[in-house]
């Protein structure tokens, strides 16, 4: 017992000696200490910045009034730079700004959420990938129900062109307010559904009050009559029958 204690004491005093030595060395060599600091800062720059960001944010949240004054002063002192930056940004981001402004005005009218409208302005390559992903999901949904799942991007493109990039049912154009979704004419949950195949897929408007949002899993005939009346439904169903015949021919080649 005593031995351990005395060895602890020796170790403690050795540690103290060491600490005193280091403290003294640091006092005697301020230049070295500064250089070491600098080296550390460079080495751990990203870590230090991340830590500072967090602590700055916390300080801002804790003392909003203090920072309000500071910010106001900064903005006043840098007015010219800020205006120049804004002008440069506006000049290089023209398309985004126009799209955003248009989307915002429509949003204010209560037509559609901004995010979706802005997404419509996105580049065609991204839109293609997005459509591809949706199509894959739609095929997966068919496979889950053990239904055929052969609808391809090429067939989808043919479909959209055939119908003039408009909704099969009501004629709404693909654009700002509605976008065209790929609709299963006979819904996947119906026992007679042929699956995610070209002769069951149609471009249908999706958006506020859109046909796709209204139809969902309804029986197509019942839904058409309820939405468009018997006469118009007959015409629509006849046009769809012609299209499905064309598509089936394409499929058999
Ligand atoms: Zn429609």
C-alpha cells in the first residue's frame, strides 16, 4: 500500500516538474510557440473553421440584439461591395432569377408550389434522369404485383409525342401549372391490369386539380364518365383505343 502511494507521489512530482519545465520553456521561446500554433492552425484548418462556425452560430442565437447592431454596421460599411456583388450575381444567374420570379408570382396566386415550378425550368438532362427513375419505380410497382413491366423510355417518348405533350383526358399541356405524369390507364390494383406496359400507359396532367390527382386508382370508365360526362368520355376512350392499337403494333415488331 505504502509503496504504491510513494510511487504515485514520485510520479506526480515528476509530472509537475515536467509541466513546470514546459511552462518555462514556452515563456522563454515565444517565437517557437507562435510558430507551433500557426502550424497547427494550418494543419487543422477545416476542423477549426467548422468548430468556429458552430460557436459563432451559437453566439448569434444567444445574443441576437448584439449581432443585429454589428450586422447593420457591416452592411452600412460595405454597401458598395454588396451592391456590386448583387449586380454581378444578377448578371450571371439571369435564367434562374426569371424562373424563380415567375414561380413566385404563380405561388402567390396560389397555383402551385414554388419548388415544383422551379424544377420544371431545370435542364433536360436532369429531367430525363428523373423520368427514368420514375419509370423504373413504376415498373417495380408492377413487378411487385407479378404484372408485366416492359414500358421503356423510348416508348414513353413515343407516347408523349403521339399525344402532343398534352393530357390524354383533358388536353392540359405539359408546362408550368401541370406536368405530365405516366398514368396506368387500368390501375395497378385492378385485377385486369395489364401492368406497366406501353398499351396501358398514358400521359396525364398532374398538379392542382389535375386528372392524375383526381383519377388515382379509379376504374377508368367510371372515372371518365364522372369527370367528363358520357359523350366526351366516349370520344376520349375511342382515341385511347386507337393509340393502344398503334402501340401494340409497335410492340409486336
Ligand atoms: Zn388532364
